């Protein structure tokens, strides 16, 4: 669509320089780009790895804070594992 649109703009510019036709082709290219971006945003299934790493770091800080407050580390980590299993269902 984009290659055809650029070719159409070039042909329309060379062949009489009709501003209405050039603007129409340009608008079609813009609409195709917006549709492509919308499709990509709607169908995205996974998050970017950087966000997962940031969430994991925050979770580890919370576990460390609970252990520092006196909670047994093995029970806190078991709770986190159980919560993650439940969240994946």
C-alpha cells in the first residue's frame, strides 16, 4: 500500500500536478498507516521484556523487605510462586 501510494503521488505529480489527486493518495497512505498501527496495538499479546524485568525487580524488593521485617523467606517465596501460578490460569 505504501509503495503504491508513493508511486501514485509521483505519477500524479508528474502527470498534471493535480493537487486533489495527490492529497487523496496521501490521505489513503495516512489511513493505511493508522490502520496498521491500530492493528499492531490491538493484537499485541505479550509485553516488552524490559517491563517484565522491572516488575521482577520490584517483586524481589518486596520479598526482601518482608524477609527483613521478620517473615520466613521460604514461606514468602512459596507464597509468590503460588500467586504466580494462580495468576497464569
